[in-house]
């Protein structure tokens, strides 16, 4: 059996320019909100580490974990376009 999707590529222009513009704006807005959310989480984690110092090692460990995951998330969100582009380039036939 032949691949029924062979030679077919995604094309959003079929729905018109207004649809393309709309989904791009929505995606950009969600992406921006996610970046702001992660930055706030990063700041909160840094403040947790700074406030607790040596007095509460468990809170410091939780703060460091939050800083680590927030930093990784922020890096992923900032580089999202590059990551998606690389995946498409790698798996493009």
C-alpha cells in the first residue's frame, strides 16, 4: 500500500489570509503569556532561595528546583521557533 500522505504538506492558506493571521496572533499571544509566566516563576524561585539562605535548607532546595525548571522552560520557550524549525528540517522528506 502506498503512503496516502506522500507529497502532501500542511497549508493554512486554504482557510484564507484572515484565518492565518488570527491563529498566528493567538499563538504569539499564548507564547508571550507563557514566557511571562515562566519569568514570574523564575523570580519567585530566586526570591525563595535568597530569603531562606541557610536557615531553611528544604525551602532553599525547593527554590533551587523551581529556578532550574523555570530556567529550562524559559530557554525552551525562547528557542521554540528554532526547536520547531530544527525538528521540521530533520524529519522533512
